[in-house]
């Protein structure tokens, strides 16, 4: 038999120097299923907030010592996820509005009206749940497009992005370059030094490729030990310069636990000279990569060139 959900709706701290106000709000909200802590001063409240994760802080504006504005500012300095609700007298509505401009979510007035209190807190909790759901959707979407080991975009995203960027380059009559990178003899790294070391090599190479590229370039893990780079508005000379930088950086890097240099082979293809469609560009970059492999590895090749350059 399913048990009823008895977990609290949310965790709240009430900061007010009047015991009667603290007790009243605590009683009203506990009846509605919230977990309530209290503090009689701003200093005590902040101490508890720094030790405990709260969903909402309800604080009086007028407190001895550390007042409500100081409490609000301190909370915002330490956490953007805690919502603050102010308690104010009827004569202080304008001040409450200024507090909201400073980051407070809402306010309630004295004397405390139980219905209004419940509505304000319920709205705050619902807002937090909506934000959490939106963040989870964003996370799931990002996870569907990224590689968990390296954090780079994955094969699916790379393929789709090449198609989008080819269409964009065609409309704008710009160049577009594709680079494919394959780690030479990566199986030997795994066999000789273990898969944990192999994973570390993949992560370091991912980082090296990212550093060699611009912020608006796309870097993806294209396959097991293969990476892809999309360089918008980039001609052959500039794309080859990026490929050279990647190859030399990786060749010069000393990988932990690996007793010999790790190298990469690279193929470069450029729109429109080496293909007008996304599939053609990727295919021709792969052909150039194969040429680098056959020529001895640790090289980069521009599609259509006879010469292969070596570090």
C-alpha cells in the first residue's frame, strides 16, 4: 500500500524580534505542511541560513542591529536560490517596494493575515518548482547533446550543426571549415596503460582542442577517439593554422602515466571548395584524415593537397 507523502512542502525560516509574530507564522505555516525555523534577530537568522538550506526567508524589515535590508543583501551575496519575503507595517509599503527592487520576492503586512501569508508562500514555492523544472529540462537537453566524459558536444549535435552552418555559409557566401581529428594508436594507450589513463588522455586532448579554437567554434567528440571542429567564416589557410596548432600542442604535451608521445592525425575540408553539402564536407575531411594516417600519422592534411605536413 502506498504511504502518503509526509515530506515538508518547503523549508522556511522566520526572522522577527517579536515572539508573537514568530509563533503565529510558525503555527500557520506548519499547519500547511511547511518546515519552520525561527530567529529573533538578523544575526541569528543569517547564522542559521549559512548552516541550513532554506527555500524561503521571511524577515521583518525593522530589526534591532542587522535590519531586514542587511539580511536581504547578505542572503543575496551567498545564494541566489533563496527567496526573501518581507514583513512590513501598513505605513511602510513604499519601503517594502524598494526592498523588492533590491531582490526581495514579495512582502506581507502586519497584522499577519493567514490567507495572504499562505498565498505569498505558495506562490514562492511554486516559482521555485518552476525554476527547478526549467533547469532540469535545460540539463536534460544539454545532456542529450553532449559527451559525458569530455563535456564536448556529441556526434549527433556535430552532424546537425554542420548542416546548419553550411546553410548559413551558403546564405552569407562565407567560407566554412571542418576539421576531423583522430588520436593515433589510441587502442595501445588503453591496452598498455589502462582505460582510466585513456579517459584522461581524451579529456586533456578535448581541452587542448578547445583552447586552440575560438569561442564561437564548435568542438565535438565525433567518435571514440575522434573529434570534430566546425570553424565558421574560416578559409583554408586559417583552418590549416588551427589544425597545425592542435597537432603541435598535443604532440608536445606530456600525458600522465603515458611513457611515449601521444599524437593525432587531422583532416581539413573547406566549404565551398571541398564540398557544397554537409555530408560531402564531413566525408572529405575524413578522406584527408585517412591520408594523414597513411602518410605516417602525426600530420594534418587539407583535402586535395598532395603534401602532408608533419610537426
